[in-house]
């Protein structure tokens, strides 16, 4: 069955008029969320280290590092903006697959836009098409794949290559090559959880896809059945053979409509627990010192991916259900500050963390959890979370997204510039040139 | 079992005095061979396309593209020199694993050398250590791995990271991170055979390893059990759990001593057939028009990897036993010219190709083959190749390597400059600054 070429044909022939309004609206919400994360993460030490490593070895000040004054050539801007927008683990999630759809596509497109003018409508269209491609590939493989691989590292290059290739106006043949090059650059091991290398995997995804499209545009060849071939992506990296679903409804349905945004700055599978702990804290005015023990009941995936008992760093604490629950019970929040180094070492949080147990319950959905808190006087409080805030069934509103955006961006840009940047993001579909957004993200 | 950290400790503590002369000699031979391939491949259209794609998006003229006048920043020089040195499929092979050891390590080191002076002895030491690391990792995983992956794409980043990290003087902790970052960037699908993307995989390996070491040098963290961890490289990409051999004899034996060089510009598993066809042609003054049919008997791997019956391009013809046998029977050679576009379309070669059959024989070793040729008068000629030229048991001599080097480099540099470059390569262990070699590779 021909897959790679048919995906390429879809990308090449897609027209803005094909895109339904709901997809367009969700794409703008995705970009608002992504940009807040990119600016918010831009002062993280992972970004500092990456910039220091590259400083001497790259060159033309072509493109913006969002939230910073440094400028990089576009290849490295795509990389570093990818790192910063993911480093808080606060970006978006395609919940079915755990793909983070925006990071590769937006990082690559915003970088390219600084060498080649891209209008808001063209940007939005290319972004939606890119997200569609990576999500469809992710849908086909996630089941066997997610325990071992970062699916954004493996499928993200397809999304970035598709979006950049769309802007460059590649022919069907060259778009097929671009997807083929993207296929052979997919990478990213879950062993990196809790380290800076996780954000590198996500930054590389966009950079690799950008390279892939630029190379293919010059006639650089690759396999034309890179996804479906006997030694191709689906079999070797995805471990699957049946790809019929990959083309089902292509051009009719849009995966971007299933995108979700995190209210909490950690692995999404921990969110139902955080949501429930926050509710119990607010309802009962809980004090950590009064809590004798906490029992969490979660979907098996939550324990598998966020089961670290005693995290040693801010980045590691994002993969600890125990830290998440303790931090939110003590501080009443689970934003980027609750996953910073000082919070991980806070004695009150550490002490409470050690009184928390978690067990898997296969009857629960991934966005569901049950929490049981016992107080020192023997009182028991319970909470069942049907759908965590930020899931498809309980989405963050535009107002929620704006609050999140301001929380991330104001410490870097100050309130007035933050408002201006936020307005520009909402107005992206009308911009003549999207670099306006990049310029507005730079602190004065 | 601690693997990643122990490999890092070995890299950090290795001293030039530990290296035996035989390893040192083989390293110089490896570099002579690699440099000939890099200059020889530098005019290939894959290199032209890569340069055109990067032209507008990279920057400082920091480092040499071997065999060309363009200069690139060191990140992209590592990439492009990796592409050109592999694009003819003429570089070296660690036969047990089919790893191409030099391309990632040499591409990364020569690029770094143009920003930070590296003496010949230091270069050689770092090169040997880098090859040791990637080869040991390859030894542990090749069995399950080689059918689907380019092992140089997956293990090469470790070699480049180790070598660059050694030159940068990383601490044990940062070297562990460098290997961890390299682990999560391994990539490269065999589906790319016969396309330019294959050389890209090999160029990326060195570039990724270079990045990994530069990032780790700044404190960019990664998993410290990236190779052996439950979601680490060995399990996820290598499909293996038993890694005890990886540390066996570390520091006592040197894998570089097992390196081999190709007399023919194609997949190494086709070499026994080429060797035998060449011998029959010479012994009997064979003419293609008189050949009724050819029956090849080969190791199963040869059919699996070079089984393309009707290659459509020069790059694809390197993966066709049939083309290789036909080309050598018609032209008496199997250098880069016999895998160029015009040779693949040569009617005499195409006609003979279609009269060739190949079958696997599990009793044969990988460097062994049997050839049976029937002539139009019914005469049958047979040849059994015990060890193909270029195998460990029948190595290319220094004189053979010099002939190969001149054949590759003279068309680009002219004879006098070729001799000078060759002399510099042999003299690498005494150079004060290895960039002398890079400068001497540029055509006037």
C-alpha cells in the first residue's frame, strides 16, 4: 500500500479553503499556548547551555530566539526554540498518542519565516497540515511505541518537513523525499526522562524536519516508501505493519481539533491527580502538616511514565506523581515554579511526598483518577476526577490559556509587552508577516 | 550493570601511551582511506544538493569542506564531510558489524580541529578511542540490528561524541552525558539504501556526536544510564539485554585493528563476487558478448543487502550484486565510475546483468563466494573466492591504499597536490596541527 507518496500528495494539494473553522480556531489556540511556553522556557538553564554550546559554532543572526536577545541562524533557532518551548513540559498534547504536536512544526515554521516571508494564513495552513501528518503517523504507531520512544522525536520531523515543504511549494516527488528524509532522522529515547536531553529530542524534531524539507527542495533524494517499506519507519521504529488507518479520512478530519493544553507543567498523565488534589485542597483548606497519608489510584500509564519516587532535579520532578501531588497539596499550584529546583528540595514537600502511595487501576481512563487523603484526626477525604482540566472533554478556555500565557511570559517581557504579544498571537490569522510575533517576543 | 559511566571513565582516563603500535598504524591507514573517500566524493550531486540547501542558512566560514573551496561552520562541515566521505560507499568497514568506523569520528574531529588546534598525536588518540566506543556498542547490538538499521547512524554518534569529548577534556560526568545525548540521537533506516539519504544518515552521525559533546561540555544533562537503562539504547534500538561483552578487555584490545578498506565502491557484502569475477575476466580474457549466463553463490547477507535486480540509479547500483558482477565483467573494474549513472544505463552491462542469477549458500562465510560462468560455446568457468581482497584475512596493503587514494583524489586535485595530501595523511602522527591536511585538500 502506497503511504508516503499519498501523504505527500495530500500535503501538496491541500488548500486553505479545505480547512474547517474548528481546525483553524484550534490551531490558533495551539500557537498561543506554544508561544507562551517558548518565551516562558527561554531562560531555563537547558537553553542557556545550548546557547553557550552553539555560540562559537554557528553564525548569521538570522532568526529570533523567542524571549531572548540572541539571534541564531535558522537551523539553530529551530533547535533552541524547540528546546525552550518544551523544557517546562508545559506545551500541548495530542492525548491519544501523547504527541506534542506544536513543538516541531511551530519551531521549524517560525525559523523559516525569518528568511522567507510567511503570511498568517499561509502559516496557519502549513501548521495544520504539518500537525495532521505527524498525528496520523503517531496514531498508527503509538501503541507499541510510547513506552520506549518519545513519539514527538520520531514523528515530529514528518510534521515539520510537511509544513516547511508546503511553504516552499515542493512538488509531490520532492515532498515524498522530504518525508523520507524525515523518516530516517526520527529519534528519542524515553530513558532521557528528567534530563535536559528530553527537550533536546523535541527541539531536534523540528530542526530535522526543517533540514529534510530544505534538502529535498534541492533534489536530495530518499526512499519513496520510507514509511511503509519493509525496512521503513512504521515497521522498524513503530513496530507495526497495518497502516490502513493512516489515510482514512485524510483531508476530511483534522487531528488539530483533538489538541489539548496543559494547565500543569509536567507529564500529562499526572494531571488527573493534580486536578483532584487541587480540588481537595481548595474545598477543605487542607494543610500539609495535617495529612497522614495520600493514596492515589491512576491509569497504568501514569505510573509507568511518572512513577519516580524521589526526584533529584526540577526536570525529574515532572515525572513524579508523588512530587506533583505533594507540591500541589502544599502550594496549591503546579506551574513551572512547582517544578523548579528549590521546590524539589522543599522539606515540607519532600516529607509529604514520602507519605504518598500510588497504585494502578486498569478501569480508569487516562484522564481519570481517584484520590484518598487521610488526615491526622482520622478523617478521610476522597475525590474522583472524571476528566482532568485540559483534556478533550474538559478543555482549557481561551481565558484559561491567556492566564497561562501571562504567567509564563510576564516575568520575561513585563505586562504591557506580554499583552501585545498575546494579542498578536490571537491575531495570527490576519498577519501579513508572522515575524511580527517573533520580534514582539524579544525583551527590550 | 553500569555501562555508560564505565565507558565514559575509560574515555576520560585513556592515555596515548596505552595504545599499541598496531592500533596506531591501522588508525593512520583508516584516515588515509577516509580522506581519499572524502575528497573523491566531494563533487557528488548529493554534496552539491546539501551545500545548496545549506547555503542560505548557515554561516561562518570556519571549516573546510574537503576537496572543495566552500567553507562552512563546523557543525555543517562535519555533516557535509560525512556525506561526501560515504556517498561512494567506498569508506571503511568493521566487518563483524558492518559499521563504517571512520566517517562519524573523522568528520567530527576534523571539523573541531578548525576551531581548536589539535595535534596529530592527540587526533590519533581521540580517533582510536572514538572508534573503540562505537565498535564496542556495535558489537553488542549488530546481530538483531543490521537488517533494519544503519549501524553507523545509530552507534556512530557515540564514537564522535567520545572523540570530541576526549579533545575537549570532559570530566567523567560530562562524558557520561555526552554519550547519553549521543544515545538519544541515533537514527538511520536501511530503507534509504540506494538514495542520497543513506549518506545523510552517515554524515549526521558525526554531526550529532559533535553536538552531543559540545552540549555536555556546557553542562547539558542526559540520562547517566542511556545505554543500559530499561528504556535505553541497547534495549530499544539494539534489541539486546546482555551487555557484559561491552566492557570485556576494554583498554586492552583495539577494534581499529579489525578495520578493513574497500577495493570496490559498493556494499562490502558484494565484494567476494566482484573479486571472483575480476579474477575470471583476467585469467580468461572474458568478453561479455560470449557469456551465456552467470550463477553466483553467496552468503545470505549478500543477497539480503545487495539483492536489487534492476537498479535505477548510480546509488542504487551499489546495492545490486547483479550490476556489480556485470560491471566488473564488462569493464574490469568496480570503482566509483562503475557505479555512476552512465554505467547503470550501459546497454552491454544491462544485458549481461539480466543473464546473472544469485542464490544464497549458508555454508559460505561473508567474505567468501562461488562464481560459475557459462560461455556461448558451452565452456564453464568457475572460481571460488576464499577471502575477498579488503577483508581482514586479505587486507589492502599501504600501496593498494595509495593507488585507491590517487584514483579518488587526482581528478579533483591534480597529481602533485594529491601526492602532497597523501604524504600529509601518512605523516598525521607527527603533525603539530591537523588542519594542514584540511587545507591541502582544497583545490587551487
